[in-house]
């Protein structure tokens, strides 16, 4: 082989090595830039977006209205990080509830539900109880003054017996884990981390409609109050007004998914909520919420939020100030970043560098 050809081959090899080195360095820069953007924008949240409200984590007291379709599920985190879950939605929506709670407890390094309140026996309020009981430890449960079918004959009093299989499964599940159970009634009160919890209803011992057995709960902290009403109807609203209890609140969990059976003008004048929250399924067959109820709320000066339009959301209280929070979404579409990074790498390795001197 001639000396000239040997030199030519050596130059080609050297030039090729330089090109590979340059391409590798440029590729490394692109990858590092990609990773920097990735971590600056919360990394994996672009691939696995959060299903829970996270921005209210630092609030002193927080109420999550969990989207469980046409049902109710409200999670309260007290200032001492104790948790109260009011209702569990339909059993068919229990995956949504358990997924939300699992992620929420993980975020806050918590392990159990301290209080469970089943407001009344209807399936859209108690259906997820068995799944909840199977997934998390429950310390104390408050239940309606209604017996399940399997409890017939266990108690010597006049409470009605529900024929609902869903309610029976819910109560049986709590028995299976030996959860402490108490009947909800007006007069129950306790304090958690400075937050006062008061059961305002049920007031009467017996009602003709299961909705009116609903536990109505007022939670007060830092001069702000929340009222949770289950499916209580106008009859209970009148009882509450007549009882003389202080109903002036700031946040209202609107009764019965915004049905016309509750949230009367008289009740709104007594409660004056600045924020009203409706747990309701989109395009539900009951046509909830009732337009007159929504208009009454708005006319009274209340901001109205619904799980049907907002998904899960939270109302947080910090230093006496209330704020509504929603599930975070990625500020950019990360698929765009992936495409840009991929195209850049292809271009880098496809560049034709000038050949070395022959």
C-alpha cells in the first residue's frame, strides 16, 4: 500500500473519531438539558399526573371534595393531621375514592382514617365503605340511626331497619374490623387540633325519609366554619333554624347534590355561605343540581363549585383566609419536549461534517 493511501486512511479514521466525539458531546448536552427541564417541571408528574389536590398541603385545615360521580365523599384534614371522611360514594365508584385517598395519605405521610361518617343509608353515600374498610384502617365510625338487615334483633330500641343490601354490606364491613361505631345525633361534639366539630342533626328520633336522617356537621376553626349536610331536606333545615343553633357559616356542602329538596332561601339566609360546594355527577339522570338552587346560591353572593365541572377540589384555610384549590395540571405538554429532544438527537447524528484534508 502506498504511503499516500495510508495517510489518507489515518486522516479518515481521525476525522471519524472527532465527528463521533462531537456528536456524543452534543447528544449529552441535549440529554442533560432534557433532564434539567424534566426535574424543573416536577419530573414524573408529566407522565403520572397527580389525581389529588396538592397545592393545599400547607393549609391549616383542608377539605377535599372528592369526585366520585353522582355521590358524596368529603375528606377533612384537621390542624393536627387527623382525618375525617364524610361518606364514601357508590360502590361502583370506589376505585376513584380509594385511589384518591391512597395518594393523599401518601402525600401527607398518614396511614389511617380517624373518623368515618356515613350520613345516611343511601347507596350513593355508603357504597364505597367496604372497599374503604378493606384498604385503610378506620378508628371511629359515625352511622345513621338506622339498622342494617343483619343487625335485626341485636338492639333493643325502635330504630328502623333498612332493606338496603348496600347499607348492610357497609355496616357488616365495619363490624368485621371491629371499628368503634356511634349513632349520629345532635349534641355530639369534640375538638381536633383546635377545630371544633359539632353534630347539629339529626334532631328527631324518626323521619319518614332516609335523607332526613343525615348527619349535619359543623366544623369551625380560625373564625371560619364549614357545614356538611348530607342529603338533609327542607324539613331538617327548618328544624335547625328553629333549634336556635348558630348556622352562620362560610363554606356549605350543598345538600343532596343540589336537589330542589333542600337549600331553601330561608336556610341560605341563616347560613350565608361565601363558598358553596356541590358533589354531583356530570349529566346525571336526576338532573342535579337544580337550576333554581344554583341561582339561589349565586344570588345570595356565594361562589359555587361542582365536582361535575371542576373534578376533585379542595377548600383550604390558612391564617383565617379561605382559598379554593384544584388538581394541578402540567404547565406544558411534556410530549412536546420529548419530540423536540428526539428530533434534536436525530439532527445531531445526521449532520454531515466536512471531510478531513486528503
